[in-house]
C-alpha cells in the first residue's frame, strides 16, 4: 500500500517492468545525459526492485529512490547490515513539493522494519541530507602527483615483489580475494555482494576522456600468491617539450606495505607519463608517507559517505570502542523519533550495550552527529568545537571522543 503525498501522488515499490521509466527519471534529475549502455545495464542488474521506490503523479514517475543491501565494516571488524541509499532523484517539474521528503520517510520506515541499524549514502548535494539525520562519516583524498619532482621512499623488501600486468577480467577473482581480506581491517568498506565485483571493471569508452582502456597489475609474493593489485588508465598527451601523459588510478589495494609500495612505484614509473591522478583515497593513505614531497602530491579532501543511525541502540552495540566508555547521550532525532531521548552507552574493545535511561545526560547531540562519529573518522570533540555537541558532565566529551576514535580512518572505496 502506498503512502499518499497529494491527491494524485503515491509513493510505492517499483515493479520490475517499470525499471526503465524509473531510471529515466534519475537520468533527467542528474542533467539528462544518457549513461552508457554498459553502466545502465550494470545498475539494472544491481537494482533491488523490492527496495526501490517511485513517486507517481497519475501515470508519470516523478521521483526515484532505492537502497542496496550492504554489510558494512565498522570499528572492531564486524560486518553490520546497512542500507546503501542510492539512485535518488526528483523530476525537475516536481522539485520543492515534498517528493524527496516523502521518499525519505517511506525509505527509513522500511529500513527500520527490515532490521538494518544503519543507512549510508554518497551525496550529490551534501546540504540535502542533514535534515534527514545523515552526517558525514567518511572523507576521501584526491591526489595529483607531479612524478617528475616527487619520488617514493619504499620499505625494505619492496624489490622482492613481483609485478604482473594482466587482463582485468581474468584477474577479477584474485583482486576480489584481496579486497575481501581488507574489509574488516578498515571501517566503512562494504563487503561485496554478488554482482558488485563488476563495478570495478566498468569501463565505458565515453567515460574515459581519451584515456586507455582499464589496465590491471598484480603484486605477487615469492610463492605466487597475490598480495595486491592496481587498476588504472593512461591518458597520453604531448606538448612542445615531448610526452606529457597522465596515469589515472582507479584502485590500489594491498595486503602488506611492500606490495603496496611496489604498486605505487610501478604507477609512478610508467613511460611517457609525468603525473599520477588518484581520487577517493583514504585520508590516512600510506602513500602520503611514501612520497618525498607531500605538498606536490596536492592532497585535497572532500566528504564521501554520509551515515544515518536508523536503530540507534543496535548500531552503537554493533561496533567496538577504542577505550572504555560509560556515557549518557541526550539524542535529538525529529525525523526518526524512536531514536530520540536518553541512551546509556557502556562499551569497550570487547563489546557494548546501549539502553534507555533516566540518568542525567553527559552529552547532548543530534543523531546526525552520532552518524558522523560512528565509524571513527570524525571526532566528537571536533563537532563540539562547532557547537554541535554539548558537554553536560565534565569529562564526558573527552571520554566519548576517545572511545569512538578508530585506529585507521574509515573509507568507502567506491561510489554506489
């Protein structure tokens, strides 16, 4: 049964045969440029129609929203069910008429009913989603490295790593095995469900901007086991001085420092290129410590994954904490009022409990701030400095901030 928004509008679950009409609304909302057949086909195969919503005005689809069924790594290494909110758009004829809010309302109700404690998304416009309780939980760094002036200082043993250029399709299983081993080591990484491995191979010619087809290099240990991989493209260019090519990095993942350094050294030394561009790298990426001149790597940070606690106690109990914590939160959540009120969090590296309480609060904040801090990449002390967290008990802020902090920065390796 749909949620009525106005007299003729209804929000309802998408029928499989409506997918093309529904996806056309998304293309229109994002500028109207048709996606490549390869990209459209991939997202049709990944779409969970039973989790996809359309807003219908009479016979016309005017809004779209969907969610993927993720398992997301959180501090402590657990994989927590999370709704990957995606494919959200409103037809330009129906902006500012409550269409988006109606979809967000229905979607969060459905996520809660399905037992997922978290919802996550990547925002085309970050200003939109704060009012629905999403907070920026992960950041990413883009790099533009002048390899004519920057060198790498690699760890001992790097020269013993064997590199092998392979067909990306043929190497897919080996790359996915490396990725799966890395997931519990870093919060924010989704365990790849069947079909998602194809995202890393998506390579439509219209999106290359003159660069080569996707290439893949494997890093192998002495016994032949794959310890890492890099996917990249080369954009050849020339000027009056000669070659001026660029290496555009898509992925670099490795299980040990030697394999990681060997892959980056390979990317730095590709003939006829003088720059390496890489987007979506972790803010604590080790390559920032391998380069001889980090300034000429031009790191630039931007928001990446936004996090929403849908079931607050379940979410806080699912992760582990870097130091003991016993704090009462006074939580504001106007959009999902079941989260509002006082909650006592008691936790450490071995487990946690979060229950309602009448005890005096130590910290006051909204669910948005808890979402930002949840994966360990945004400090509660930083949010307090912006006036978004209020300390009500002396010492509570430092205690909670230490506990929520992670050993490594959370990171989302790809969009969805």
